[in-house]
């Protein structure tokens, strides 16, 4: 099997690793680099739990060939917090109880970050659109939508 | 062709845990040398918040800050035995075991402190802030941390406790068949409002109103979280999810998330919840546990609302557009039950 060198920025730091032929970005991040924050869910691009940002755009890393990120900037949930300071989205997810089992959370956070980076004050409909490719089994989505609205500094429509 | 509104009601008496065989759980509590407390369990937190709730229960029983308690559920091979995280039993069964273990550990803690302060252990109280003091004499005090150090490095004493909760196995009365299958019930009532399109057969849930009686809500936000997420899953089971849509025929079954239907973030239903608190006698601090019954009553309420809307009684789940349309066809048209 041919090994191929690939260099990219991962959460702001340069990474140089060898990728196997046909290896997807999720596998490279998890096994090659050791960043376990993107999760393997379905492996066919239908659940969103492997979502990472490539040059700011949300990508399903399980469907992205690793060698295609050469020279690009990759962001994962591991890069969200600044030392002990959580990202505003992480704080909002915590405050709004937007995670139960937590498996979808990294993908949700990255999909939400891509949205807020582009649209700092999205409408509720835009939030729903942004996470519509991410499956959550526990929360019923409402706390996640609330958390993203809260992270953008907008009022939360609470249930109950 | 029209949209028909329907309203359905369902209520539930939900047994907590399963009594046959005693349904036991165990807990072990011990102090680290710096006066923090570790709760060892084999019960697993699936995201429902069991670690948070058992941590609260242990801290409350021990009389120490919740930040000084850790819950370890690492390994069911090496930890104390637990039947498991199912049947909505975690808070009730495991919580009771934790209370017993923490009570024994607290007794050891106060005995060690009494030796240091040269008083009787029964004269001591905790302030919940990490201090142990003589009742009525708050000046005579020792920290939990100092007590732990003294116990473990001077007195030669462990600050630990063991706990098990086992419901007496219920025998069946040979004459009457009477037995006690369960000791603790939670309750809920739920109303679903929805719309049925008699042209497409599509059902859209518009609002859910529910009242849940879960004993004392030991962690109100976690209870609310479970109720919101559980109702979503109930709607999903009622209208979308199946692995065998033409059971027992296996054809047209979903093979992946592309074809396994679930409501997404665009189908979130407004859900108004009232949590009623009637602390249960045999429950830890009165808390029963919402668990599975978050989802259960949604299914019959949706089925009843569909009947109310178009007069179609679906007795298999999920209630797909195909079933609704076949029902309407068999009835010779939509038959709304009562005016709304």
C-alpha cells in the first residue's frame, strides 16, 4: 500500500503525517494524528458525528480523502477550547443541557461553529438548517438549537 | 381534501425497576487521603445523568460539598455488582445503595473526627462546606480533609462504606396469585395535538402538553432534559421508526440512516411540561426517576389523536401515511371524531 505524506494545519498547528492510499480524513485524524474528538458514526456520511471544518467549511470527514486536505486548515472539537476557557458554544451546550450521551456533540459543535463563523446571529431556521445533517438520538434537538441560539447571544425559547 | 386536527390523551403508571429476583445494586464509598470521596458503582451512565444524581445523593448523605465527590463507573468486572442501567431503576435502586454506603462512610468520618477533637461522635455535625464541628460549639471544628489525613495516616482507619439495595423477593400467593411485582410507581398524563392530511396520510404533531409525577426531581434540569428528549423519541416511534415496515415480511426494511426514518431538528414539537413532585417513601430523597416513561405515553396519545382526527384506528406502529390512507379508504373517507 502506498504511503503518501500530507501536511496541513490542525487547530492552528502544523501537522505532517503519512496517509495510506484511500484513507479517509476521519481515520487519519483518529489513528494517524490521535485526535479522537471527531466520532465515527455511520461511515457513510449520513449521521454527521464526524463533522470537522476544512478551511472553515463543515465536512464529513468519513467521506473526505485524507490527502485532499494538503495545505488546508482543519478544525476539530479538540481545538475549540482555549486552555481552560471553553468556547462559547461549549459553554452554551453545557448551560442548555444540549448533550446526553454526547456522541453527536462534536459534530454538532463543528456544524454550529461553521454557521456562527459565517452568520454570527442566525435565525432559528438557519440553526435548524445548519444541524440538519447531524443525527441526535437523546436530546430531541430542542436543547441543541437553544444552545446555538444562546451562543450567538440571542434569547432562547425554552420549552415548558 | 383537507387537514384534520386531532387531540389524543394517554396516561401511564410506570413501575420503577423490576422486583422479581430482588433487583439489587451495590455501591462502595471511600475517602481519598485528601478528604475527597469516591463512589464506586457498576451502573453505567448512558447520558441520563446517573453519575450526577448519585454524586448529589452521596454528597448530601456524607454532608460534604458535591464538588468533593467523584463517581467511578469504570468497570463492571471489578466494581460492586449492579443489575444495570435499565427499567428506569438507576436513581431509585442505585441511589438507595449509595445512601447506605455513604451513611456508613459518614459514620466512620465522624468517629475519626471525634477522636481528633476528643469528643463523642454523636455530638458532631457537618456543615456541608467541608467542615465537621461540635454541635452548639462552632469554634471546635476540624476539616474533612484533616480528618481524612488523621484517619488514614495516624489512626489507621478507613473512611469507607458499603451499601446494597435489595427489594425482598416477592412470592406469589398460591391461592390468590397476589404478589408485589414492584414497589414504586411514577405517573404521567400527556395530551398530543396533531394534524392529519387526508390526501397524503401525513401526520404532523403540533404540540405536546404533559404532566409527570416523578417523586422529587433530584436534578430538575436533568429531569426536564429527559422529558424533552424522551417525548421526541416517543413521537419518532409513533410515526417514523421501524426496522420491518411490513412485518413479518422483511422487505423494504431500512439498512442505514438514509432509509431509517427519524424526525430531525426541523420536526421539533413544542412540548409544555409540568413536573409534579410527590416524594416516594422508599426512594432516595423521594426521587423515582423518569427514565423510559418519557417516551411511552406519547405513542398511545398519538394513536388516539389520529383516530380523533380522521377516525382511523391504527393498531400497529409506526403510524405511516400508508396505514392512515388505507384506513381512510376502508372507512370510505375521513371520519373526524367530534368537532374540534
